[in-house]
């Protein structure tokens, strides 16, 4: 049977992967919780002011999105910020106009009901981003509309789903029910769906992004492992293998760590529990002076793995939510020649005989490089330097290996 059209509108909340962010602060939120935003959807641009900003979390007055929306018929002009954590619901109906829902870190929304969608969305100008959503039981392909999708849209117009992880383990990541238009699907990871990446009420199924779709516009999404031939992904938190282990994420290579590459969109990174991606800031000294940069910190059970510095767009003079630089401080990560943090200068020279050594007083750093790993720097501890030359003769000087202690250690690895 097909999904039945519901008489009243409802709105859905969405969740992704990417990636994400513990204790994330929104610097652009005014203290009075009034935010002016321009929403640029496929068909129109609308200016509006959020009347309120509401924080939702397990330690707050409002414990979950389900609590917030079940206590009201409709929500308008509100910005909802969801604390990191895992939230359970047997259904999620979100309804309203000019509503934005944003996860402030790793926000998981799990549906415990096999035959329900993780979320319904109904209304106008609704944005859902940075959420991870899934079912806990697989769907049944024989009666495709009798098991749940991740997100279903009904009378939903001018919608944006961005930076979310839509893990089906049900039937489809997205479903176009009735009365929908202008839904932008951008920078999401849609996977592990029994039927396909997205479906509609007429029974049509798609596995890849489609240009010219009547309802959906797709931009830069990752759609994989969907359809009848999918490989069923683990559905238990206890049995999960972290992404770092599954994809050899401890391997340092040119321009990447495991499968995370320079230039990737942060929100499309597939980070599995117990890996967390925490948004933060850092101050770095450059030739122009001190610069505050947005960064993401990858941690595993409280231990830092590496930092990602966002990319800077020189044309727009703005930071982009892309991987611009990776800085590794954890010794688990190594090159193919087993070189990483805590290895010594002598070990680096043995693995890479063409090694070159440098110093800059601008950021007060010593490092070594090899031609076999371009755009990569192995930072050395300051006490590795023997101090036999003038370090201030130029802003960048090359140093001979004999000017370093053989037991001097690598303290971080920079990929840019």
C-alpha cells in the first residue's frame, strides 16, 4: 500500500554524519536570540527573522525534538540547536514555517518503530542539518510503503536537508509523499537503504542523484550501498567497528588520512561512534599576524586523534566547511613506512633518505619533509635542534640533518 496523505501538516527533522561537534557555539547568534537569515532555495530567496533560538538536550528543560514538537500544533520562526547525544522516538513529526534545526555535534536520532519514518517534514522554509538518523530494524521490501523511510515529506515546500547522515537500514533515505516542492538535498550521506536512496508515492525508486527531478534538487551528496544488492551494515552500537578501523584510517598518505582527504566537505565525512567530531577554534601566527581559524577535532573516547582546519576561500575571503589542513598528534597514525608521531630523526632519515629540514621563526616551527610525501610536514620537538646556526637569518631557512639530535622526536604531522 502507499503512504496515506495526512490531513494536517507536519515537519521533519534530519540528522547527519558527518560529522560532528561537541560544545559547538554559534558565534552568529545574537544574544537576544533574534537571527536574520536569507534562505536561498531552488526557486526563491526569502528574508526573515527568527523570533527565538531554543536549545534542546538531555540536560535542558526541553529534552528532545519529540518533546518540543509534540507539545505544539505548529512552530514558526524558530532556530533549534540540538546538543550532542542520542535521541530515541517511535515517530517524529515536525511542523511549522521558517524553522531551522541544527545538530551541535554528533546528534543521533533513532527510530524504534519499524513501520514508521524516522521523521516527517511538512511546512514551509524548513532547514535540517548536521543530524544522523536511522532505524534499528531493517525494512521489508515486499510491501515497500509499510516499513519506514528515514525522512518523508508531505506538503513540504522550500526545504533544505544539509550535512546529514541518512542511514536507511529501512527502505529509503528520502520519500516524496504528496504536495511537495523545492526540496534541496545537499552534502548528505545516504546509505544502507533496502530499496534505494530515495522513493516517491508512485513507487519509483532511485539509487543516484537525478537532474531535473520534479521535487528534489541534489548537490554534492554521497549515495552508496543502497538497493536490493546492498551489503547490510551493522545496526547495533555494540557491534560497530569504527570507521577508522574499517577503512584503514590510521594510514597517513599524501593529501589524506585514511579516506579523509584535503578538500572534502566536513559534513560528508562518515564518522562512526565512538569517533566524535568536535567543532572549535584555534589561533595561529602567520605572516599577517594572528589568525583565528575554525577547526574540527576528531576524538575517540576522549583521546584526540587529529585536528582538521577548515579551508579558506581566498576569493570570497571566507572560511568554508571543507578539510583545508590536517594536523595529527596521535602516534597510532603512520605512513606506509611506519613513520608518525614519536618516531625519531634517525628513523625518519632511515625511511626517507631524501629528507630535508626547515625552520620558520614566524610560527617558531622545526619540521622535516620528503619528496615522496608532498604537502606534508613532520614537526619536530624544539629540543631536537642542536642550536649551531642562526635561526633568524631569514623567515624560512633550510637546516642540515646534522644540526638535529638523532633521538629528536616528531611531535605532529601536518597535511595541507
